[in-house]
């Protein structure tokens, strides 16, 4: 039995983050990973904790990039919240940016 696919929704910030990546091949790889989330998104990526609890992180494009997303099971929707490079300790680290976005836009 095939499950009904989830629909993918992008926050405006995540869409801007994707479009700001200058390398077309990286953008395409990220988009391919996002498409895979249509099928069983809760079995992909890793669950996040702390301020990002309720969200998941999926590695993409040479393992450097992360896609931060959350699922709404009852609506069969996956929300792409943010994406970018993992740079631990940097202000530009995707997890740091995602936390700021969640606070700024009250994305839950």
C-alpha cells in the first residue's frame, strides 16, 4: 500500500536561502533531497532538540548543507524552515540562523 505523499511548503526565508546559493548544482541537489521528503519525512533526517525541538535536520549536497524542516502529519505537509551550511561556532551556522528565524517570525 502506497502512502499519500506529503506536500512540501517553503517558508519565504528558506526559499531566499535556496536562491542565494550561487552554485546551481548544489541548489539542484538540495531540491532533490527536499523532494524525497514527500515520502515518510519523519523517517528521514534527525530530530533536533532544544530551541529547535519539533524540527528535523536532513543532510544535503556533500553533507555540508542542512535542511531544517518540520512535519504537520495531520495536514500531510512538510515545512522547509531554513537551509544552509553547517559551520559550528559561526554566526552563519544554519542551526544558529534557524533559531533566530523561529524567534523572529514565530514559526512553530
